[in-house]
């Protein structure tokens, strides 16, 4: 039986550890040739090393797959192009871009430095844009030449941006922006056979244990061998593979959250309620006071990230 991604070529950013590692290995298992990209640094973006990427490549090759390492930072526009060029030069084409690379520098806004803001935005938002920009140019040219590569973007977002999380204004803003970016690119590129979707992982990684102590307790410890681990980062890989495959040709601009055995479909800002004056005239602040507070009360409280995670872990 043919593998799901046979004949496909994928770039997976930030795939030396955690979520990206599992995704790269799973894509290769399903037949894709994979460029494993990772700078090999600390979770805050400092440092560098070739070890993490090379280890994943070695694991893929040992299992009979094809892979090559890349150590570039996606935050660099030209380096991101070089990353995608690596796929094309080594494997002949590019079909899939999984944007997973990320760092954390959490801080309450009143203590956050400009550098802490810029560094996180550069890797998450600009890095995703860099890779999407270069891939879009390539896929458009190929489509115009009669070669529809059925490009797939799988972009990584987070409830920190979709729902909001204290102490993560930089990270949350980037992740919310990536969701919007992904939706817009999906609309722009659909005429060229390209689709763009997002995943919102909930799993035990360096970013949710070491870098975010408030989340570490919710993640829990690894379960005994043989038991299903709700927080295993490798749980995300089948969803990424599905969205990278031809099975997802008609899915575009969507966001899917996954934790353990549960998948959610999320949609962005939408109309919750509306109210209009009975006469054609401007509102007064006093009139808006009653009207808006009435709508908010009717809608109820916004979804809380911690409460949502607790409910999901309890099977609710």
C-alpha cells in the first residue's frame, strides 16, 4: 500500500526537538523526504548547535527514510530562502512547509524589553512569513509553468494567542498573527493549488515545561510505558501528516487544536451578538453602556486557557 506522503518533499522548521522532531519523523515514515531545520539553541533562542537536527536526520535514515539537515534561523529572510532551496536542490521539489520553529521569552508586559519582544516576533511571526513568502513564490512559478505541486502549509499557533495567556504578550501576539497570516495566504494562494492550515498543539515540550512554569503542572509527568500519554508531543504528528497530504486538498484557512485523543476545530473572530437603535441616530455613551453590557452578560465569560485545559484533560 502506498504511503500517505509518497513522492512529497517537506521542510519542517524547528524539528530538532519536541513537536517538530515527532512531525519530521512521522512525515518521513509516511514517505516524505524531509529537510530537518533546527538552529540547535536554547528555548529562548540563545546558542546554536548542529546536534539536534543531525540526530533526527540519523533517526529517519536508520528507519529507511530520506532526510537532510539545515541549521538556518528562519528569522533571516535570505536564510529562510536557502532552507527551502535545500529541499529543491537535494530532493528536486518542495510540497510541504511545516512552520514549527519557536522560542519563548516570557515576561509581564511592564517588564518586557524591546529585545525580548523583537526576538520572539522575529522567530515566530517573521520566520513563518519568511518561509511562506519564499514557498509561495516557488509554488506560483511552478503552477504557472504547468506543474501543480499542491503546496501545503501547516503553521503552528497556540492558545496563548487564540485565547490569551498572562505573561506572553510577545508569543501570544505572534501566534494570533500567524493564524490570520495563514488564513490570508490560503485565500491568496488557492488559485495556485496551495492550501494553508494551522495546528494548535497542547503537549509536553521545552516551551511548556522549562520555559513556562505556570503550564508545567498542567502538562503532568510522562506516563508509564505502554500507557497512552495525553501530553506526548508525538500525538500531534498524525494531524500534521494529514494536513500535509492530498487528503487535505480542500481544507484551507482552518485551525485545529489537538491534545491526546481529542481534536478541536477553531474559528477566529466572529459575530457573537448585535444590537441596533430603534431610530436612525448616533448612539450616546449612556445608551451604549446598557446595550454593550447586556450583550456581554448574555454571551457569558470568554474561554479561559487554564480552565479549557483542565476540562480537556478530564475528558470534558
